[in-house]
C-alpha cells in the first residue's frame, strides 16, 4: 500500500479524507498539533475503517520535529496538506498569525518533500484565491484577483511556492481549490468540530439550532444578490474528500498534464445564505430565529465554481445535494449532543 501523509488529519476535511484514502487502499499517517482540532475524530476514523491511524502531535512550523516524522517514514509516497488556520474573519484581525503559521508550515513541509524525495504533493487551496471575481462561475483560468483577506493571501502565496517547487520536476503537485465544504460523514462518526464559536455558516446553524450558541447572525443583507445575502458554492465534505484520493491516483497514474495542476472543487451551484438556512429548516423541521447584521470584513459578494475540469480529468462525481449536506450536518450535531464528553468540551470553549 502506498503511504500518504495527511497534515491536519484530526481536522474536518483531513479526517474525512483519511477515511476515503483508507477505503481506497492507502496506508495513512497524520500530523496535527491539535491547536485547532482534537484527537476525537481519530476515534471515528477507526470505527468507520477498522484502522487505527497514527497521529504525530507536531507543529509544522517546527522544522526539526517535522523532519523527524519523515525520517521515521522514508517511504511516504504522497502528501496531502490541510494543516492551516482558516478563519477569514480572524485572519483580518490577526494577519501576522496567519502569515507565520500558514506560510512557515508550508515551507517546512516543502523542504522535507524535497529532502526525502516525496513524488506527489496535493495542496488544500481555496476559492479565496480568486478574490472578488469579475464573472461567474469561476474556472481554473479565471484571473487571480487581490485577496480579500490575509487567509486568502496565504493560499495565493502557497500556490505560488508550490508552482515554483514543481518546476524542478522532482515532485508532481495538484492544487485543489475548494469552495464551501459542509456536512458530515453519513455514519455520523466524524464531522465538523470547530473549537470556539464557529466562523462558518453550517456549524453556526446547527449549533444555534441545538442551543450550543445563543444567537446567530447573517452577515450582510444588502449585497447585490437575489435576496441580499452572500452567494456561495456549498459542497459535501465526503465529495471534497474523495477528490483528494482521486488527485493522488491521478498523479500516481501519470495522467497529469503538467507538474502542477489545478482543479476547482464545487457543485457549480450558487446558493445564498438565506437559501442555505431554508434548506436546513426544511430537512430539520426547525424554524431558526436568527438575526441580521452588517457585512463581515473579508467576505466576497458571490462565488461559485465551474467544476467541469475535475469531473472530466479526475473522474469526480458529486453525490450529495444541498438537502443531504444539511441533513448529515444536523445528524452529526444530534449525535454530538448524545456524546456528553465532547458536548461539554465544546460548551466550555463556547461559554
């Protein structure tokens, strides 16, 4: 079995991707310092797959500790790099924190990739690299506009670093630009587990609905969209995760057309914030008494994907619609309520 290193393996998308990799015959190890995650999702991974995944509690900004993991596993075939700070609003308030963490960790990882001659590298990028696009849907050839947030800037810079490394020809790379991952594994054994008040819409909805947080606001209702709220492209986390497995297989089978390729990962459907809330209310039967507030710094008005390249070249299929995304997210939240330990931990952080 080819061995894949997943950084941020205790995180939301990382954990789901580990499950998908194992189910497709890969051996997996993880690096996650748990500064923004907990080992809790590793238990769910083991229950789903029957495999216990080794996680190294290492901060990737520490080169020596990162290098030691590679020295212990010189047979790493590929890297999927998720580990990064990702809250747009926080990045506006604390830009240096994001520059230091997201850039230094990537540089150290690329140094180890080169030193240990790892042939394949998949980068967790983001639609934020497009800034505020001029036209929709965005394709992989859409202009890279100025980033709307320091988080987006770190993704733009990360892509540029990887593109330069790929030119050396030693490592083949893929940049996966995702839109808005939501939902949870249908088993309800893993899902989104934000520490602190959630910055993303769907966990904010589910935590508000179940009573973990006292209020929820829609940030901005005066945008030039059909109902005044932001437009996003929501994509189920299991669909996103499977694309990472397909990306690794694509590189291993030498189907790549360049040493650094780019794919959008979205449904191709623009959904407003109010439409997303209505979908949750429809599948849960709960009416949300949410508030309406001002625009949030760093948010773009609207963005959704042209995903034809991923469908054609990666042979990617989208299996979950918006209602299924909301249902799995709600099922996960309901399960967490019955897990007294994790529910108490989240409430302690929130309150």
